[in-house]
């Protein structure tokens, strides 16, 4: 009896029939796994992503604001340490501001107490107020960036003045993001009396900027630096300070001093619990 060779048509046909189911299954599997999304499935996925994003964004935004507010608070701590060290070197006096400490008969420009320099004279502006803490004046603050709040969205950000910090003199007025009180007593409308002791916990020496509404760092409150170097958060949920100051300041229209006296009076209040 002659054995069938594996090369004969008989065995070739059997091999083809045996492989056919396997090929059919693999084709079905490939067609299932490689199937594209339908339009309905794609829209469902997009909807889920949008819903999750809308739920997460407020929480992420709130966390970012809280982080920026904390960094702002740390900025004030550094400034407070600088003021105390400056006073140790200056017969217990804190830096004076040419906008606040004015000659008799001259109205203080409380709106400009955010300024780190005097007005430009002969093409140059000199360090003034908090500007006396800068490295070129003794280095009472290690980095001028601590004078700028990370929450600031107005026109006085750090990047605007970088070129001024790189040169030995200021060619323009330079603003910080913080409102400096100086050592003057704001309890009356004249602001002519110096405080006998600015280093008290009840004295607010520094607050977030409120020169204009554009200068606000935190719209519903302000960080505050006290005379003893401590800092806290003052709540202004009704935004009384924000809407009590002008939206903008033009060169030919200086706001009345009463606007800023009223703002300081509010900020001097005890924080809400």
C-alpha cells in the first residue's frame, strides 16, 4: 500500500480546511479591535471630558488663588523684616516717602505711596519709601521681586521694571504692588503728625495696592503687614475698598486724599472672624 505524501493534493486540501476557521476568527477579531469610534461614542467622550473639566476648574482656580495669596503674605514678611532692619540702622525710623512726608502746606499724595522712587527730576528718579530697602540702598530685602504680588494683574508687574533694577539709577518712576503707609498718623485729615511708635501690632504699615482698581491684587481682601512684623489677611467681602478708589488715574486728575484716608480707615479695622 502506497502512503499518501504530504505534498499530495489530498493533504493540501485538508490543511486548507483546517486553517480556514482560524483565519476566519482572526479576521473577526481584527475587525472588532480595529473598529473606529462612531460619532455618537466620540460625542459622549467629549461630553464626559467637558463635565469633568467644569467640575475641576473652580477647585484648581481656588487652589491657585490661595497659593498666590500665601506667597503674597510671605512677601510682606520679607518686607517687614527689611523695615525692622532698616530701623535698627536708622535711629529707629522706618523709610520716609516723599509722597507722604511732605512740607507743611502741601497735600500728601497718598495714591502714590505704592511708588518706590521719587518723581523723575533731571532724567533720574531716586529710591523712595519702600525703595530705600532695595539692594542698591543697603539690601534690606534680598530680592526686589518680594515687592510684587503674584496675584497682580494690572500694569505694574515686575517685568515692566526689570530694566530699571539692572541699572544703577532709575530712569522712570517705579511702582511696587503694595501700598505703604510710612510713619505718618492717618487719624486726622491733615496727615501731618508722625506716629510716636510705628512698631505696634495695631499699626498697619503695608497693605495690598489700592492706588486704582487695576492695582488690586486680591479683590475681596488684603494682606496686611503690622508694625510688629506680623501679617494677616483682612476680608473685604463687599469690596468696599475696591469700589471706593478710582478705576484709573490720569495725569491731570489726582484723586482727593479723602479717598485713600477712607480706604486706610477700612483696612485698619480688625479682620472679620
